[in-house]
C-alpha cells in the first residue's frame, strides 16, 4: 500500500513494484532501474529523490489528482498514463520505447517542456496537451497509433515560433488558445 524511503544510501528496485497508497521519499535516492514502477498517488516528501533511466518504466495509474513525474526523471524506457485525472510534466522527458495514454486517462499536460524520444506513441483515450512552440509536435520519432483521445496544440508562438503539426493520423485534433499552427505539406 504505502512505501517510505528513508535511507541516505538510497534504495534500488530489484523487481516490478506497484504502490497503491503513497510513495514517500524522505532521504536517499529511490532508483527504478530496469523495472516497472506503478504510482497511484502524488509522491510525498522530496519527489526529486526518484531516479529512473532509459531502462525504467513508469505507470501513472489511479484516480488521484496531481500524480506527476518529478523533474528528476528525465528519461524512461516506457511511460503509461491511465490516471483518470491525467498528469503534468515537471521537466523535460525523453522516452525510448513506448508512450501509452490509455482510454481511462485524463489530460497529459506537457506544458512548455520537451516530451520526446524514439518512442512509439499510442493513444486510445485521454488528451495530450502541448504548449511548446517552435517545434514539430508531438516530438516522438517512433510510430503513431492514435485510435482515441485528443491531441491539443496550445502554443502561443507566432510565425517561425509556431507549433508545427506532425503529419500523422489523429483521432481528434484541437487547436486551443491563440497561436499559429503550421501544417506539414507532406502530411
């Protein structure tokens, strides 16, 4: 249910772990490593004590609001968001293999942060909300399988600082707030 990490030397995961209650990071680094960590509630304590790398997978699940990855997590192998309230990036995030925004997910808000990588993006629900300007969005270079949900372009950039819409098949596509959008001529 609940897990507290209070060890100045840190703790490394050695198998997949699902935390139904609260993960409290008091002292020391909690390293996910080549395993999968499922969190259902906001991280308590010093959230930036969470560490992950390109072999790590994180699942943001449950129904609690504000279940966000801390800015200390800058790279992952896989990210799954099924939390009904969604999740907001707290820093740049590079994903190597796969990003899944499930049918039960709320809004995944990238804000002005970079959310990129070689990952494949799959959406069968939820909302991917992007505010970053001056780049091609979504920023993933893998394949796209968007069979549900909404991709929202919400940048305020004008002319060369506009958001460029990646030429893929979208399920729902929304342009929100005032800002220029560039459609790729090959799409």
